[in-house]
C-alpha cells in the first residue's frame, strides 16, 4: 500500500469521534481490555468492536487474546512513522494523546454531568428510594442486560459499598463507592468507581410543593465526552425506573 493511500485510510479511521476517543483512551494506558473500553461508551460491545476493527485495519491499533479476553493497544510502529505521526499530530491539533496526553491547562480534563428529574412524591419516599439498599436494587440495573444489581448501600458517611451484577466479557459487573455526605432527607453524595473511572455522585432533593419533588443529580470527575454521554444515558434510564418504584 502506498504512503498516500495509508494516509487516506488513517484519515477515514479517525474522522469518527468515537474512534478518536478510543485512540485517546488507548494512549493513556499500555493496554486496555475490550470490556473496559466498552464501559466508556453508550453503546454495546459489538459497536465498539466494529470501531476498533476499523482502527486495526488502518494500522493504528493492535490486539491480542488473553484467555477469553481481547486486549487492545496503540500500534507503536505507526506512531514512529514520521509522516503518519506528523499527520496525526496536525489532525488532532496537538491533542493526539499518543504524542501528548489529554490535558487542559496542565490538568486532566474533568467534566460534570447535571440532570434534574421531577417526581410526584414526597421527599421522604424519594429519599428512601435513593438510600435503602432493597429499593435501590429495584431501579439500579445493569444497563446492558437489564439485570438488577445487588448492593450493600447504607446512608452512613464513610460506608464503603458495592453494586454487583453478573459479570460479562466486557465488564466485571462491579461498581464501588464510599458515602461522603448524608443530609437526611436533603442530600446524599458518594464516590462511584467503575470501568477505570472514579466520579462523585451527589443527589439533592427539593420539595416543590403540591406533592412534587425535584431531584438534582451532579456527577463530577468524568474524564471525557464519551463517558459523559454514557453517564447521561445510564442515569436517564435508571431514573425512569426510579419513577416506577415511587409509584408502587
């Protein structure tokens, strides 16, 4: 294949924002398994695998099997190619993380998700649905399979907890957390660790009167746009299930 054709293939491969984000994620680690990459996107394993195949065909990514798991890494020889390296650097406008990590002002990029939901309920009932482990299990479920997630959550500052579901090839099925703030029945905050990301989730309840309560979500520490989109999709789906729990 000629060098010009190779450049065209690379350009086509990185023209898609999802594939650019995959390159950024791979550049921040020596090697990443497929399930961890999938956890960063609001799409299934098959879709992420398709994007990775395109990157592999362009010579940007390599993979290897470790047991039943597929692990991915950037192709170092492609990065060392002076013409390709220069092309990639220009395309990413010096944000191509294999050449320079995704950093803003000397600090890693950190995004915040904020969402508001309104429910016809009482603050006490909504607080219970947010903090009672048996009720949490009714609306926090595995996004990919729909299976309920067992948990040992307690509204006690310093309490370490886990949400657990059946693991898959692309995710270990575990979310770890630690309770940071408990202000009954107004606010609860905890860490949220999954798929290599550590966030802080804060729920704030506000009584609007007339039997309505506003639930405000703030999730901080999100590292990239794809993770932000995934979090928005996940909480949107879960809070729809939360409404069903409140209606019971």
